């Protein structure tokens, strides 16, 4: 028992935990860069730009440190503050750091370009593309969630008939993937596929909510039990 609220301790605040996890992730990216630079940074005279032992240790430690920072951010930081670009971009940034460090080492050795050397630019380009894809998928997901919220609040309510059903267990709970046929307010027959809680069979009647203005989007239809 304590007379002080434990959540007010400095090491338990979100700000401290965010700072600590970000430092871990930056350290992971930095060690990846240094390790890749050192492993490929042998000079023409045999000199090593980064000591070989240091480079090897950095390469070995970089990914665990980076993943550790991402996991700590995800599990220790409370509320919306747990969402971070550093977490979403952790693996792409790792490849970018790896490729950039390797390019620097290759440049210092003045090695002629060949198929093997092309791996480094591919790592960098792949990391950048991955970040763009992650952000596009995230933006699409957020837009779909907004449409779904709007449908659940003010969508047109009707009923639909299950034309196809497949039950399975999800997190130890029975759910059913259904295809539902319903008619919109313009008399147009439509189909929507979703997962509902519990067991459903062909011919069951389920509640359908939809947004007439967004019927071209999957999120515009919400199927649920009555």
C-alpha cells in the first residue's frame, strides 16, 4: 500500500514510456545503419571504417532492439498515444537503414556496381514503397471505419436473407461468415458479405443497415442480428 498514486511516478507516465520506446527504436535503426556500414566498409588498403566486432554486434542487436521498442510502445503506452508511425514503419525503416548503411560502405570501398551491390538500393526502395503502402492501407481503413460508423448511426434499416453461411471459431467464439441478399429503397437487389456473431444458416433473416450514398463501398453495409 502506498500514499502516492503509482500512476504519478515518472517512470509510469506515457511521456516517459514514449520517450524510452522511441529511443530504443532509434537505437535499433542506428545500430542497423552502423552495422551495415561496417560490414561493407572495408577500404582498399584493408582498413575498416567501423571495427568488425562492433559492426557484427550492431547487426545482431539492431533487430531485437527495434522490435523490443515497438512492442514496448504497443503494450506499455496507454490510450491513443500507443499509436505511432515509428511502430507502423519499424520494419520498412529497418530495411532503409540497412540499405543506406550498406551503400555508404560500398561507396567508401569504391566497389564497382554489380548485381550483388544492387541489393542495397532495392532495400531502400522497398522500405519506402512499404511505408507508402502502409499509409495508403491505413487511410483506406480509417475511411471505411468512418463510413461504417455513419451507417450504424443513421443508415437505412432493412432486412436481408442469408444465401450462404459458413460457421467457424474465432477467439474461442462461434461466428458465421454470411452472404446476405437484400433490396435497397430503390428496389435494387444487392448482396453483402460479412461475419456475424453466433451461428447462422441459409434462409435466416438478418438486420441490414446501409448508406444509399455509399453503396459502392463494402463498408456501406452493416449486417447484424435483430
